[in-house]
C-alpha cells in the first residue's frame, strides 16, 4: 500500500483481504468453507464458522467501498492439487517406497481438474465484476529447492529439533529417496504450468511470478 501511494500520490487505496488457508477453487464459489483441519485443543472450545464464498465476500467488500474494484489478486490451485498431502507422504517413514510412482497419475488428474476449477472461477469473476477487471494469479515458489536449482535431499537438511525416528530430521534426511526428491521438486513447476494455461485462456488474467526469484534460497533445506 505504501508503494502504491508513492507511485500515485493523492489517491486512496483500500485493500480487501478474503483469503482462507487451505481453500480450493470451489471455495471461491461456494458457501460453507470452515478452514483447514485443526486440533480441537487449539480452538479453545470455539466452533468453526462456515464462511461465505470468497468471491461473494469480495463482492460485499466492493459494495461497502462504493462499488468499485480495480483488480483481484489470488493464489489458488495448490490445495486442489493436494501439494501438502503428496509431500507429507513423500517424507513419511510409513509412506510408499516411491511417492512419485504412487502419486504421479493422481497429480496429473487433479491438475486437469484444476483447469476446470480455474474456468469456473473465471466465469464467476466475470459475472460479478465484468470481464475487463485484471485478475492477477500468483505462481508458486519452489520450497524444495536447495538454493542451487536442485531438489532438497539428504545432507541438504540440517534440522536442529524434531530429531529421532519419524521426526522431521529423520524424515527429510533419511526417508526421501533421490527419485522422490526429484518428483516432489517438480510439483511447483507443474502447478505453474496450470496457472500459465489458465492465463492463456482468460484474457483478463495475468500471471505474477516476480516473487519467486525473491523466494529462491529460502526453501526448507536452505540456511536463509
């Protein structure tokens, strides 16, 4: 916001935030999302509250702000692909001997379905806000890069806690084979290909990738 004010002095900017952790493309369209799973004790006795569809919330925000919306920025798709589930299986000592063999076809199928999800999101955005509004969709940085353009594996990890069988140190150093590391490393590129294809199909969508360079060297097995 400060950068925008510096570029456009005298103008007022209002940023609306409707992001939901764990959301999928369907949650931009449908009411009822209650967030990712949580340990009951962490909720301190409170119940989850179902949320309105994120695009509905954005439409309400537009109404409150006088009916104008200049752009939409979103990062969506990783949960549709099940990135977290797949990587968790790859590092688990109880997971498959080769998570790539187990998950590759499922990931391919999910990414095909993701294209349909993007199309549905585009249709709803156009219906609510018009087909000329800029839709900025974010690429995914690669958290599994060792900082040298290769997959994290083996001694790249230097855990200082959670050591012992089944803990993070053991899981990351000893349970991820080179083939699993290569498979997991390629997931973000496959997600970004899906983003690119969505941008190619929808004229008002723009791919945002400048932040991925800033993330380089800050993966889970790097010192930074």
